[in-house]
C-alpha cells in the first residue's frame, strides 16, 4: 500500500497524491490566516538497527517479556528489521515527493531527522532487547 512495487523503493502514487492533497489543504488555510505561514513536515525515523545480529533471536512480544510464555513468537531478524526500515524510507520518499509537488511554494519544508537517531534505535549493539529502560532509545516500547 505504501510502495509502488515489492522493492519498497518507489512510493505508491496514490499515497503521494493523498499526502499532496493534505499539504494543499493546509497551505490554503495557513496562507489565509497569515502571510508568514510556514509548513514543516517531519519524516519518520527508522526504528531499528538492522545490521547487528543480536536481535535475530529476540522477540518484542509483550507476553514473552520479561518472562518467556513458552509460545512461538516472531523474532526481530535482520531481514524483518530491514523490511520495517525500508517501509519507513518509502513513506519518507512519498512525503518528500508530495512536498516536491508544492515546490513552487517556499513555505513547505521536509524535516529529516532520521540520521540523528543513529545509535538510538531498537536493536543497537550492546543493548539487551527489549530494554524498556534504555536511556539511549529514541522510541518507546
């Protein structure tokens, strides 16, 4: 639904159109109310470090943590984490594309803070996940 194809690299045109429509509505109302109106649209941050192998054998299932309930749960493998991160990147690409369709307006800006999350994602090296008290995590469990 968010990507044009299974590669998760090209945003779905329908999603871009919906985001663009929302931006246009906001701009219309904002410009009516102030000649100094600016719109800052934030992107999403990738949730996971998808390189460290530690989380390959970790589940974030609530019923399995902190005490294992003995049931089979989805493990946060690198493949799964890479897929989640790819979805975040394609949503951000859709937002950027929609903003680009409004590029004639200098009042719309994309704020990409993803790089600032390096070292503060889930499954970072040295973190025994799921660690609900990790002071370095940028996200809540």
